[in-house]
C-alpha cells in the first residue's frame, strides 16, 4: 500500500491542559461544550477526539469524577461514531504513580500516555508494564506520546523487552512545544525514517506553520491530530473560529496527498484497536 492509498485518520485535540477561554473564546471546557465540539468536528471529518477535562476550579484534571460527565456527554452527542480518547497527562500536577492509579480506576476505552511522564526512570518500568498490560488485556486502545528520538528508542526497546505489548496501539509524535520555537519543515525530513515505519503514527505540531508540517507528514503516511490544544491557526494564518473550522480547513490543505479520510472502522484498525494490526 502506498501512502496515497492509506486512509487518513484525523483526531481533534480541542482544548489541552493549559489553555482557557482567555486564550480563545470558543475553547471547549465543560462537558456540554466538549460534546458540541465533538459533534461539530465529527461532521467536519474527525474520527477521534482527545479529551482534557477540568475540575471545579477550571484546572486540568485526570480524576475519574471529572472525566465521567464529559465522557457521558460526548457519548450522547456522537454515539459510537468517534473514538474517544482520554489523556493521562501530568501537566505538572500528577506523579507517574497517580497517573497510573487514576487511569486504572477510570479504565478508559482509549488513552494517551507519555513515556517520559509515566516512565521517567528505570525504577518505574515494572508498575508501568503492569498498567499497560492490564489496559491492553481490557481492550483499551493505547497511544504512546513521543517527543524525540530518545523517546522513540525507549519505546522500541520496551516492545523488544515485552514492557509494551505488540499491537493494539499507535504512537503520537509531537513536533514542537508550547514554550519553544515552532518546528521547521527540516524536522520532518530529519525524522522521516521514524515517520515511515510500519508503526501507526499520528503527528501533532505547535506553531503557526504547524499545518504545513502536518501536510508534509500526511504525505509520508502519518495520521494527523489537529485542534486548539496545539494551536489556533488556520492553514492561511488566520485564527480559527472554532475547532471544527480548523479541522475542515486543515483537511482541505491535505488534499494534495491524495489520501481519503478513514471511516470509523478503518480508523480503529489503523490505530491498532484490533490487536496485531
């Protein structure tokens, strides 16, 4: 299968852990706002939503009591038409043991985990392995967040040593950061060997030039995560009205790749929901 023949999975990351409505008036924070955003982005072409939720003080939370109302509201809005992914992100609030404990309590259908957060040193490998194997056995769709080549090498080693089971997951490769300069097109060429592996890879970027970099990654066969968590800019440089407009306009900018949008069923297979895919 050539890159052009591979269906493209679009995920929306509508809010993130750090932004507020002071950053953008249409940033969805409440369960109802997240549900409305999920439906609008589904209609725009997204097949996955990456959820961050807030506590009663509007601060980032991964507590089950804060996730459950949002998951219920999104489910009511989109039914079974989207993959709904929660995040285990620490955001400077949670330790790796707290992240594992809270995600084990929540037992989500789909979750993203950052290796450098959950396994900051070798002393955390065994609890991480137990956690990951438990989620995999329950059929959870996992996505491992990688930030650089060192993370990727650790990820590969964890597969070789059995810490991470083969199949049943994808990776999210993050290009750029909140507080650093935006990545350039050269970074895509630099990581081309990573981006063209057989591992299901999704890419997200930060910065006003993010869509240009995403478009190049899509041409190489990756999937794309787009949304206000990673930036508010449309491909033409304007600020997006909302997440749905950002999804719609970004998809148009990917048309030159020749790739068709994945159906929900294709997205589940492409991202590894069926073990061994």
